[in-house]
C-alpha cells in the first residue's frame, strides 16, 4: 500500500486547489515522484494517471462572469503537475461583472504559445467587448491554431466564434445567445457540455463545473475526475427547478428573456458584423 508520506502528498496536490490553497498544491505536486511508478494504492487506483504537465490558458477580461472562470479553474486546479495561466491584455487587476477582482499572471505576449487548453469565460457586455477586441481575437486565433483543446463556458463561445474557431463545430453557450453561434459557422447544440473533436464548450455559468470535471476526465481519466468530484462534494440538489429553459416556470422564463433581450440583440449584431 502507499506509504503515509506519499499518500499525504497525493491528497495535498489533489485536494488543496479545491480548498483554495494553490501553494500547497504546487508544493505537493513538485514533491511527487517523477519518472518512477507510484506505490500501490490498490488495483483500481493504480491505473490512474496522477501526474501531468498540461499548460492551461484561461482568459480574463473586464466584465466577465466570474463563476464561468472559477468553476472550471477549481477543477483544473486539481490536476497535479498542470500549470494554469490566468491571461489578460496586461497584468492589471481585472474586475468581473459582479465586482470581484482577479489578478492575471500572464499576458497575451507571455502566455505559452503551445497550450494544452485554451479557455474563454463568458459574461454580457464585457464578453461582447472582448469578442470585438482585435488583440483578444488575435491571441485566440494564434493560440487556437496550436492548442490541443479549444474551450469555453457560457457566452465565452462568442469569443471563440468571433476568432474563427467554431466553424463547422457543434458548440453550446448560455441559452440567451446559443443560436447566435450559427452565424459564426458553428452548429448550436443544447447540452450542458458539448464536445466536437477538440472543441469542448459548456452552457451557462454553473455548467462550468460540469465542463471542468469533463476536462479533468479528458486530461487524466474518469477515476481522477471522480476523486475531484467527491472532494468537491459536487452533488447538487438545487432548491428550485428553474435552472433551464425546459424546467423554469413560464413567468420566470418570460421575465428572464425580457431581461436579456438587449444582450441577445447585441450578440446577434456582433455575429452579423463578424468577418468570420
């Protein structure tokens, strides 16, 4: 069986990101044996690929919806050995649509050229601005030409579309702008997580947790993802059955459609004006 030191390092690397301690995770991951087989943890766990070297680039921009970023980031953070780059136009703090500030650690220039995962979060007006920004689109077009996986959550798919990265691919988005993706040459698909070859997109906001777990399984394996899910205690029991357009009461749907009508029109206009 695995000895106590190795067990503690393994748990530290897997659990610490979920508890908000990235420094502990990095220390634990660096202390894990490289190039040597792990001591036995039992037949099932011995098959798990615990260590990796993924390079993950996660865009941040003013006005993004922070849970679109943090949900996937929490899951990516459990990948021992992976390096997460929080990327923006500059290293200045970035404020989300809810007022939470995120500090980037990479710029468009310093982010690695060859990424395992390229990721865009969504939002509303902030997303439309990012999807209209030449520097942002150039960054996505460049890194997307080589990234192993090109991904988004929520309306972040508008950025992928505007960068020309969704032509001919099935993709999803927040319900308020999902159909707009067709104007970028994509095939709008209604699901929490949609994969088409190396394009993996998540639906609105909380779907980022599902997306993140799906990516952990893709990058490692299902058991690793299940360990991450269990440590996250991701076992949702929402207090209301209004989380999708299929289940929300008619009055709630009508109110929300009216609320986001302006954003939906702007997203359609963005796509119509795109050169993609």
